[in-house]
C-alpha cells in the first residue's frame, strides 16, 4: 500500500483550477490524500507537476466530468472518501449572461449529479464553493451570512440554486454535513510562484488584469468607473489571499461533524480596498508605474462589497492573516515567473 493510500481521502472536484490547486497543496501538506476530478475545461495538466514540485507528492488525478453519473459512481466505488470539496464549475459572471444554459448545466446539473452520487455512496460531508455573488445587489455592508440573498446574473443564480439544494437535502436528512463557503475576491498565489491563476483570454477580474499589464501582456489597466459613492470613486472589494481562503476550507472540514447540518460561512477579510488602492499596491510590488485609464462602469457592478467575517472567526476559528501587500507580492511573483501562465 502506498503512503497516500493510508491517508484519509478527500475528493476535490475542479482540483486543477486556480483555487482547487492551492487546496490540493494544502490538503497534501495537512496529511490528506486528495483525489482530483477535473474535466480540464479550465485547467492545464502542468499544474499537477507544479503541485508535486511544491509538496513532493504526486497528485491522483481522474479526468472526468461532474455531470457524468457513471464516472462519479466509478470514482466513489474506487475510493472511500471522507468528504468532498466541490470547486468544479464555471465562474465568469459576464459569460453566464451570454451562455446561461452552460452555467445551469455545469454548476447546477453537475452539482446535482455529485450530490446524488454522494447520497448513494453514503458520503454526506461536503464543502461547497459558493460566492459573495449570492448577496446579489445587497445595499447594507458589511455582509453577514444573514444578509438578504439575490442574484444579478445566471452565475449567481446557479450558486443560489446549489445552496438551496444543499439546504433542502440537509434538512431532509440530518446525516448531511455541509459548509457553504461564500468567497469574496480570492487573489494572490502560493508563495513558491509555481501555481497561480491562469485565466484564458482577457481576464475579467481585476488582479489578473493588472498582473498582465505589469508583465507586458496588456497595455493599460482599465478602471471600470470612478464615479461610485466610495472614498476615491472606484469600486471597493474584499480581496482575500488564496492561501487564507484554502486554510478556511481546512477549518470548515474540521467542523463537519454530526449535527452540523448545512451552514454558510463568509470567507473574506472584512477589509475593502478600492481599485486604485489595489493598483498602487501592485505598483509597489512590481516596482514600476502601471499605465491606468478610467473607462465606463461595467454593467452589474456594485460600488462596494465586503464581508463581516465574524461568524467564520467564531465558528471555524479562522481568520485571514495575509494583507494586501502580500496578496499583490505573491500574485506578481507567480505572473513574473510565468508570464504566459502554465504555458510559459
Ligand atoms: P477555475 O475555473 O480555475 O477552476 C474550476 C475547475 O473546475 C477547472 O479546473 C475546470 O477545468 C474544472 N471544471 C469545470 N467544470 C467542470 C465539470 N463540469 N466537471 C469537472 N471539472 C470541471 O475556477 P476557480 O477560480 O478555481 O473557482 C473554483 C470555484 O470557486 C468555482 O465553483 C467558482 O464558481 C467558485 N468561486 C470562485 C471565485 C474566484 O474569484 N475565483 C469567487 C467565488 C467563487
Ligand atoms: C466578479 C464577478 C463576481 C465574482 C467575483 C469574484 C462580475 C460582474 N462579477 O466580481 O460574480 O463572484 O468577480 O470572482 O464579473 N475592475 C476594474 N478593471 C478591471 C476589472 C475589474 O476596474 O479590468 C473593478 C471592478 O469594477 C470592481 C473591482 O475591480 O470594482 C473588482 O472586480 P472583479 O475582480 O471583476 O471582481 P467583482 O466585481 O467583485
């Protein structure tokens, strides 16, 4: 029996993606045997060699789709999973408006197949990648887990629907132990610079866009509106270091004990930063000024969005440790060492 086969086993769907790859590193280092299920729709095989370089452990990877029930059944027959950490899905809010059915298919149908396979195989512990997007256009900041829910696009709707399926499932069967982790804005990278976010095409999100300007792939940072009711007029968000985020998952795994039921937890720092503050911090990290131009607002954007992380602190014994300077420094190290991402 190999070393890994003696360890507790966890299924990580989407474990080759940005957040999932950091989770796999953390799980291997915390004494777990993560088994990745990924359909490679947004994942480069190179990521797994990089993880192995960090941890010294090979990654068990199964190529397959969460929408494929027979693939899921084979997987659950082959391994005895303690629990599932479910990252797999599509995540671009703008794209979801153009291709809503892909989002309902991958995110909602896919999650439904996974939950059904889990129920059938008596594996009823799940950590789900939700998003602060489930707070819709909430006005009252900071956001607590009890803030009103809503969706402003099909992506947000898909997260709300999966949350609801899980709440209903846990209400009907008290063996289920589910953590709905509502991520704010994950950024940064592992401090080795070996793994990080590698978006295909032009990035939608601020940090990857700024990083690609810094490395010379894009000409200028576009500030999407400077007339918001915020201190400097640009949008304010709760950026959270990806390593803090995945540590939050380990803490959530630890509270999935009998009687937990289904519970949502915010994963944010509680501190908002504006677009201009992020750009300035990145300029410090990369040691050069970045060309910046203010353009029109992006449709669907809110002025500000930040968490009240108090409930997660209290219940999970977790709080984010890494500040904005570390987020941008680590993001820059990854981008500088891998100007074209994993295909560098
Ligand atoms: P990502 O695209 O980097 O990773 C997702 C992974 O899932 C990829 O490796 C992709 O190949 C895989 N995948 C997609 N559809 C699949 C399917 N049907 N079957 C099997 N594998 C599939 O995204 P990420 O940034 O790592 O996000 C992970 C999760 O966290 C997503 O559910 C996303 O909605 C959620 N989330 C992300 C953010 C963020 O800013 N990154 C914020 C909030 C929530
Ligand atoms: C986006 C998604 C949201 C998702 C979240 C985390 C949209 C409409 N929303 O939200 O569903 O949960 O990411 O992944 O896509 N900005 C710029 N220039 C850019 C890019 C962004 O100024 O090139 C600004 C935005 O207006 C915003 C801030 O930077 O104020 C952060 O934007 P982004 O990284 O896209 O995250 P969110 O808007 O929070």
